[in-house]
C-alpha cells in the first residue's frame, strides 16, 4: 500500500484510507488491525532493505551509542507533546 510512495511527503493515513476503499472495507471498524498490519509490513520491508546497514550499526558500540544519543532529544519532545 505504502511502498511506492513511502518516502514522498504524502500522509500514510491517506494511503490507508484509499486502500480501505479499494478493498471495500468500511471505516467503522470492520477490520480494526488493518492500519497496524500495513505499518508492520512497511517496517519489515525497511528492515529487509536496510539489513546490511542495520547490522553494521549493531556491530559497533560507538555507532549504537551515537544512535542512542541522537534519540535523546525525543524524550523531552514526547513529554512536551503528551
């Protein structure tokens, strides 16, 4: 559903609404896990596509530390938004 235009600035919720209408699923909860399944498929595709880069990062303690350091600003941002 989202694969072709995943990296374009298009809302993923729009993809999911279009897919629901094309598949004939109603918006009122006939398939409550549809969004979750689609996002999980996107995540699996990205993990497979970037598996070499992910393994390179996981092999290096320094890169893991830099990754965690890069995520630190998300904690206050999350608390401010919540």
